[in-house]
């Protein structure tokens, strides 16, 4: 470990951090451009084969950027996409980004450092950074925006310059250091450990925008909300937001272990997907999609007495046709992803004749991230971290998510040598309760 990283880990004051030299290179999880074709003709695109851990060059900081010593990060599904080079290699994003300016050119490299979550310590700031200082403990929003673009000032997610950090940009969070814009920084909740804090922003912020924000489904008290993949990273935060907002959460999972997890998080009704009968033959047969929708609708009406006002969708092809059928007249399907495939098929009569809405949603703007972080500080949202790996085990961590064997979030220790570090407000932690903060740990 280099002296700057060691000082950040030891909690050194800003003066000491400023005295330590920034290393010329650092350890990072990354993919290489020469590996892009490695999975051609392969059915199992095993991410353990493409993810590497090793030294990469340290980039120069832009005036509006900060260098963060990363204590912990987490796995998001875009890590899996990057490591499988699908739906297209992310090096295309980096080359396109490089054409936007001199600092953007740094991102076009033969390596791509991954990771859209991070918790750590600011160790350097650019000359244009005003609101943050060396030594601040932060988490990182997964979205980078262009603050000189007009649309950004209405909603950061609407700007053409908006990018998923660590996926559409280089120098992400699965590393000892990360380069972030100051407009991505959020104060770390002081009662959380490094790995807990790193498991929150990307998924919790995304779920907040989908369900609560004016840009999303605008959930209200009493709404019945169907959450597909309720035990996943996104779903586990959606369950909490539905509970907090006075909604009735109906979660779909695929095994008893995950059912137990979402019950602990406050899900009102838990459905095993085998009760619905979803398979590849269902997706490819419109009549079977409707049959599965009817089965699901009967279960929901039996349990809560009415059809869903909102369907929380990120599964995609395998479930979207059912979602369109089962949503009530005038209800909303809010979607932010398609982990089972991007080409969705559904009967359009159920959309137009029953006046339903499909809402596209992507990550969260900075204000939505700060609102989410406020709920975390209040203890109303808790981390859904279930398992923690070291950076050297990045392949195994990502493989767990690739195969959908995980619950909630999978954490990755970067500079932090062990779990449990980083808590600076133990009284707050005790008030919220250790059992609540680790509600799905070990499941």
C-alpha cells in the first residue's frame, strides 16, 4: 500500500494527506481491450476469465474533479455487462467520450477500470472544487453529468452529457483510487462501515427515482407495488421505499432464502416465481404470457384484494409482458433495465385500452441521491449488503451476481483491509440497531 493510501486508511488529517505523494499507478479491477473477443461463440461468458486486478496508470485530475482513496465498492450489474463485453464493449463508450475534450481523452485507454459505487476519503481536489476538502469521507453518485449543459439544470439525467461512471467512463470505484467529478460527491453516512456505505448509492438512488421522484412513478400511500427481483440490489431497496412510503409491497423472488430476506426488509407479500410459471417458453408464447399474468394477478388479488398500481421492472424480457398485463387500469410500469434481455414483447392492447403508462428511468440525479442519503442517515433505509469480497476476488464477486445467486448487494473491500471499519458515529449506529443495519447479512 502506498503512503497516501495508508494515510487515508489511518484517518490522517488533511495536512498529512496533502504531504503524501500521489502514486504514479494504483491497483484496480479492470478489463483489457485485447480480451474483447474472448467470449465469441461461448455460451457461458464467465466474468472470472475477463476481470483482471493489477496496476494501472494514475490519471491527471481535471479542475472539477476529486481523487478518492476508495475503501470499499460494490458490484452492480453493469460490472457484469462490462466484463462480458455485452451488449457492446465499453471501450466504445470510452472512445466516444474521449472526443469531447482534452481531459476526456484520458479515458480512452486499453484498460477500463470498473465500478459505479465507492466509499472513501478525498485525498486531492482540483482547482475548481469548492464544496469539498481533502480528508472528507464520501460516497459517490454513479452518474457523471455536464454542468455546462442546459438540460442538466432541469434534471441531470436528461443531459446528453450524462454518463454512468465506471461504465461509460474510466477510473471507476473498484480500485484503490477513483477519479470523480465534484458533482458526484455525497457525504458518507457516519454510522455505516465503508462496505455498507458503498453498497447504497447506485441501487438505492435508482430505486428512489423510480418510485418516489417526480420523474418516476410518484408512489403514494396505499399503492400496491409489484417488485420483480425483490431480493436483488435494486429490489431490496425498492421494498424499503415502498414500506416507508405507506405502500403495499408484493415481491417476487426465486427461492426460500431470498423470500426470507425480503420479509426481513418489510415486504408485505412474497411470491416465489415458480408459482407464476415463467420460463423461456413463456416469453416466446404470447398466450403463455397472458396465462402467467392471470396466475400472478390471482395471487396478488387473493393477498391484497386488488391489482398493482405500480410495477417495478428491471428484469426485462422475461417479465415485461407479464408486467404489462398485470398492472391495473391506469397504472404504471417503471423500468430501469433489462437483465434478461432488451427486446420486450407485450400485447399493446393492455397498454392503450387500459390507459397504462410505461416510464423509463435511469439512475438518479444528484438531488435524488442526496434525498436518498438523507433517508439512510435517518435509518429509514438500511444497507442490503449480504456478502463481502476482497478486491483480489472481484471475479468471484461478479460471478455471484452474474448467476443471480446473490441477495441484495455484494460488497468489495478495496483499501479497507477488513469489514467493519469506517464508522465515525457509533452512537447513531447503536440507536438504529446493529441487527437492523445487518438485516440480510449472511443469508
